[in-house]
């Protein structure tokens, strides 16, 4: 199991690399959004690792602003959907629906609902641990 210092170091390293490579959040295409709705998880496999980097022209988007559109249990807020607006996800593939991280199917459902409300939202990994990952939702400056 990774300790907190290792995870922080890896996230900083990912941020530096993303900045050097000019990596931007993933915006799902129309076809990718349809694939997600059909249950195909391939579109989310290419969400880039941005670590601590927030690309120029982008800002964090607080998912909680769309709380009324997500139609998820209230207990998800503060665990699966973080207070700061990010998403906390199981990355092992072994997570259960009643655990405090989104399962793959729960993540796909939330992402599908988010892009249905705003297809211009972007997604990037900001924290990657051994069993969970944090996904930040981004919005372009004027969109």
C-alpha cells in the first residue's frame, strides 16, 4: 500500500509532466458520450493524469453545482462526490457500490449525467493511489 507522501509525490510529478506536455482535460466527443450511455467504458480509459496541474484556460468545476441533475443518494456527497466538487473513484475494479468511492458503473453514470448537462466539461485525474483515484472536472474559461 502507498503512503500519503508517495501519493503526493506522484501527483506532483504527474502535474509537472502534464504541464511540460501541455496536457488538457478530456472532453468526451458526441460518439464517446453515446458509448458511455450504452455501457461502454472505453471513453473514460483515456482520461489524462493532470496531477496538480490546472491547464491554462481551464478552471475547476464543482460537480455539486449540478446536484439536482445527478439524482444520486445524499450520502454520496462528501464521499464519492467530494465537497470541493471532485469525484472519488475506485481504481482497483474491486470496489462495491456501498463503499465511499464510485464504482466504474457509478462513475460512468455520473459522468454521463454531467456531460448531458454540459458537453464541454473536461475530466482529468488529479490524484492516483493504489486503490482509488480522484477525478477533477474542469470547465473552459468562458464555456
